[in-house]
């Protein structure tokens, strides 16, 4: 039985993780849950799963939730702030931390979870993009497992099972292409927020959906794959596959290509991670190769001259150090500004490029520690926010 602490339980991945736990109560217990501020959803989850502890980042909402739980006679302890997230990630009764907090905020609790000897089921891309050079050595040092939940990395992980790592030639990360596949730079100048949030395949939160529209999600996945599988970024290709049936592929040194296929659903990769090294029961609709969605499977190259953040991610991944941290922080600030109407769509890209260009000389050669990563992240957000506000 896995004993779960789910960081970010009210988001898309968190909810689907609880769906897996709900359908297999003899295989999972839920020890702790965390959220940013959606206490209505969290209350319902607590009512059903009765975790020992929960945490809400927003202090006022944490107090409101605590009152509601006391009135209902539910004994779940309510914590708050980033300290609450860390406490949930290091809970003695938990053995597996599900890292589903969106953005850089997910890094620190995962880091402390590893220090406490917990296995990590990771959905949060930014943890490895910003801190992969710290996190992966720590995973090895502590002898815990890194279990990828992201659908692309789950696919790669499954394809690699039983294969020698020295036989791996290339990783082929598939991409739906997002809502703006096939558009020109000129067309991207005029896209609306509503257009950007209308993903053709996946139902995700706002930040991840915008990353899919800019294709930055693939840039983050390139760096993530580099850390997870120990392969140079230049041996990782992005393949646009609009049908989202093949979730990623690997090519071996003899030319063989292995792929993992299935319906577009995050439930399966979550289940694969949580049941590892075993296979769990079938809880999603079985894949049908004769389904109409499978009748016209296509592949296209990723146009990095249109979606330039992918090209920047390759460069950041090659350079390493704190460059990916800065890139990621600037992107989070820019996406937040775009979602609130402060910049246009291509303003996201311009903000990220300018922040990386400005900060790269000052972060060169700095030793990588959790503290230096956090400082680079903070400094990059300040700089990006100044660009967005027109102060630079």
C-alpha cells in the first residue's frame, strides 16, 4: 500500500490522483493534501479521504477551512504557508509525495520530501527545470524513487523499461502542437487569451495551457528529460503529433523506435507511477486502435522559428547552471501577466528572452544550492516584472 501526500490536490493532477486512490482504496491511503486557496474543493476532498494533515498557502483561507472542519467534527490538522507544504511532504506516515503544485513553488517541498526519504511521483516540470542538478543527485544519494507522472515522461520511462541506457540513441517527445499549430509569427501577434486557453486535446489549468500554446511546455520537458534520463538536450527531439495518441517515443542505437500509446488521459500515467514496479487494475477506457482518432496518425517537425521558446529551452538546457532557473521564473511571471491582460501573447516570449539575456552574465559560475536556485528565481521574477511594467 502506498501512503500518499498530494501536493496541489485541488488542481487537475491532484484531482486525478485522488481518482486513482478512490478506485483502489485497498492500495492507497491519503495522508495529507495541500492547495493554494481553493478551500471548497479541499474541504470536499478532506471529507472523503480524511487525511491527517492539510495545508493551505493562503493564511486567511486556512483559518476559514480550520473552522469549517471543527464545526463538522473532522480532525484533520490545518497548516499554512510554504512551511505547511514542507510539513505535508515530510510527514512521517507518508511514503510517497505526489508533486502536483504548478510552478517553481513545487520545488522546495519536493526537495524536503527527498531529504526525508520519500519517493517522489512528479508531475511538476519546474522542479527539475529549475533544480534538476540538485534534485537528481539527491534522489540517488537518498536511495528514493523518482516516478514521472507527466504523460510524456511516463511514456519514455515505460519505453525504457528493460532497455540498457547505453542503448538509448534519442528521445522523441510528442506534442499536440497546442491551439496555434501551423500559425505564423504574424498571426500570433493577434491571438486572444480565449484562443490560447482553448487547447485542442487536454483539459489543464491556465498556466499549463498557456505553456502549451507557446510550446514552452515542450521546452520544459526537454530539460526535464535531460535530468530524468541522463541524456544531452541535443539528443531530444520534439515531434508534433496532433492526435495525442502516442505520448512519446525512444529510438535505440540499432534504429528501433519504441512508443507508448493510449487515450489522452492523465489517469494512466498517474496509475503507472503509483503502482510501480507493478501494474494496477484497468481504470481508464481501454485503448482501441480502430477508434477514429487513430485512423490518421501524423507527425510534424516543431517549428522553433515560430515557437522560439523551444529554441531558448534547448540553449538553456545546454548551458545548465542557473540559466534554466531564470528562464522558468521569467516564463511564470510572463504567463501570469498574460493571463491578467498586461501583455500580449508574444510578450511572453519577449519577456523571457530579455530576462535570460540580462541575467545570464550575473549567474554564471554560481554554485548550485537550493538557496542559490531560490535567489535566481526571485531575482528573475523581479526583473521580468519590471519589463512587464515598462520600467526597463
